[in-house]
């Protein structure tokens, strides 16, 4: 992948300050993958990249993957820089099924419009806020209790990270969480990663998603970022972001084992 902006799209998955204690990762030239203790979410347990060169057989990669995840559910993300080129067919041969598609989207940071949101929006700053953040995301994505608690503890630890370059936003209706969004700045300070956004179904169509994007864009501008980068799920955030000027520079096809 020659487009230099791809590193920011891929960085959404991998460019963190450090690996949390709850996360075990393998970071090698030919394999990038991680798993999160206590969670069954395939978004928290994933293969971010496999690039098999002539000196390393795909069978060896699969053996390493099975050994790493064991019985834990996980997803395999195949992007533009994955190798070999027929990796999609190879993983199907090992019993993986296509689960979803995510688009690598990027946009220059530009001037923002004023937010006229009727609900309260604020930064997550304490445990109560973290629990509200995970509560609304769990209602949207259907996380089980174990996953919820694991994510709460992870976010709390991250909130207290000395070198933290990320933040979380929540939207509240009379104190009840109805929307959320995450963001993180790249290690070189040139991009903001939009790391997840969700709005309860009954609150959609009221401008909450757009307001969360506007708030993060303003933060990116204040930080001095040039780019906004994300991995947007097909048919959900992806069409919205395209309408707001985001450009596609690659696709991740997501596979899971059934």
C-alpha cells in the first residue's frame, strides 16, 4: 500500500501509547494480533495483519494464531497490505466465514460548524463516566457482562495512563447515556483516530453522531492534527462519513471462525 495515509488508517488498531496489562499482543513483521482478557468481543480480540513472505508458510501463521487465541473468539482483518494476495481464499479453507467489511476512511482536518445539540455532551473523566460509556456501547453492541466489566477496567486503567493521548465523549439525556465516541492522537501527532462511535437506535436522526464528529474535529484542530482517520463499518458509519467528506483509501474484510 503506497498511500502514506494508510499508516493512519491502520494505526487506529495499533498505534497506542503502550499495551494495557489486560491485553496480550504479538507484534512481528509478519503478524500483528492481540487479545483482551475477560472479553468475548471479536473487536477486542483480532488479527490486525498477516503478511506471509516466501520464508514463512501460511500454515505456520494459522498454527501460531490458533495457539495464541485458543478457545477465545476472534476476528481476522484482511486489508490492502495483507499477504499473500489470495489470503481471503486461504482463510476460507480453514473454516473462516466473512463477517463484515470496514472501510479505511480519511479526511483533512478543516473548520468546524457550531454544535447545536440539544443534549449534554462531555468528556469522560471518572469511573461513573466510564461505566456510562460502556453501558451505552453495550446496549448498542450487545456485550455480555464479562466483556462489559473487562472493558470498564481497561478504560479506567487507560484513563489514568500517564502518557495518555486519547479521550472519550458521552452524550446524555437527563443524565442517561445515549451516545458515545472515542478518539486518540497518533504517535506523530499528525492524525486523530476516530475510535468508535455509537448512538442508541431511538436517538438516531437527531444529529448526535454528527455532533460527536464535530466535537472531535475541533479537538483535532486544537491539537494541530492534519488528518482524521478511522475504520468505518459498512452500512453504518461508513455512508455518513462519506457524505461528510471522508475519502476511502482501503478496505478491511473481516472473517471469523464458526
